[in-house]
C-alpha cells in the first residue's frame, strides 16, 4: 500500500517495477494506491501495466486526508512559515499525508479487510532479491510491525510531541509498557545522559505491519489523543515518529522485526545493505554503504 499523486507517476512505476522484479512476480500480492485527487485513466494504466497482480486505486476524502475538525487554520499556516527552512516544514500536504499514514488510513474500509500490509513509497528501491515471503514471516513469528532503518527526527519539528505522549501515558497507565520492563522499547528513545527523548524513531517508508494493531482500539485511542492536540499541523509531527512512539508505549521488542536481510534504499542515499555475504553478493549494494554505520542512524540503540 502507498499514498501517491499524479505528478509522481514515474516514481511509483519505478518502485512497482522494482518490487515485481525483486519479489512480487512470484507472489502476486495486490497493490493499494491511496490518493486524495482524481487519478486519470492513463495514470491507472501506467501503474497497473507493470504487474499481473490486482492494483486498487482508492480516492480518500478530507476526513481521512486533511485537517481534523478542530483546527486553527491561521495557526497552522503560521507554523508552516516558521518551519520553512526545515525538511517539509512549509508543506501542508506533508502534514495531510502524515496524519493519514500515522492513523486515519487504518479507518479506511479496505484496511478492515487486511491482516497484514506492506507500506512502500514511490521512488524507493529494493536492492536485493527477496526470496522469503515477509508476510508469512510476520505471521509465523507473531510480529506486529517492522523496519529497515532507524534515525533521528529534526528537533524543531517536534518540540512538544514527547511531552504530549507522556501526558497520554500518565493518563492511560494500564495500557502502556513500563519503563522498567527490560523487553520494552523505552531504552531506544531515552537518552540516559540528558534524561530526555533522544528523537530516535523507526523509519516506516518500508514497513510491514499487522493491520489489526494499528486499526485497534488502543492505538487509535493514542492516535486520537495526538490528533486532537494538532501537533501535526501546529508543529510538523511526522508519521514515522508518531508510530514509533506508539510502538514504545504498546509493544515489546520481540513484537518488532528488523529486516536485516532485505536490501533497501531511499532517495538514492539512505541504504540498508545486508551484511551477510551470501545475501549482499546478489545485491546492488555493499555493506560499507550501510546507513546503519552512519552517525545519524539510531540502530545502535535498538
């Protein structure tokens, strides 16, 4: 599944072609492409022509891809001006997509029919053959969510996010994992030196999930709490850090899988390359390219 728009047709085709070549030509799992705009016949034909699998195009309304009901539009516009020098800081659509991918997508009727979903992003690249079925792996190993890379969030985009999450945790103590639990994920986001949020999060532009968790009552209660604070629009809370903090609150480390054996690249720069020679010898990468070894990676804390 992905969210895409007409101007990104070439990027969407690139990634679908890549997914087909590396994995899906053997499995024919269907694609779901969500959008908030009308997609013409040519767009749909160009996207569908690359696979034998079903490709479903779903236009979503402003209730899912737009502002929440209670929003000060002037304050939201002011935030975009204040953050115009930050990555996506001046983008209204980035915030719409963040709200959608962080939570409202799981209220869409199609998502009620799924057990697992693979999120992909137009323009990203899977750089190794994927011979194992990741969906089967997730199901057989009782995994809830997964990731390929972990990194820091820009501090100016989330000044009140962590405090808002702590407020939720304090008001819902029976729902959240305890910091003293050695199997919890609190250590991943906690800087012991400063005793503050270290801004680490799991990147979710490649993510395979058990959909029941994200559409479930507990996660949606958490998402509603953040949504009503309007931090997505008054600041620039992104869906990766929102979902990561949700995982910290409600999951244990054994519920999450790190795809060490799947090669993946974003923006022709951020690369995860398998370190096992039998794998990377067939990949379009080498382990020394690995973002995991970059100082901006948070994988060492996971």
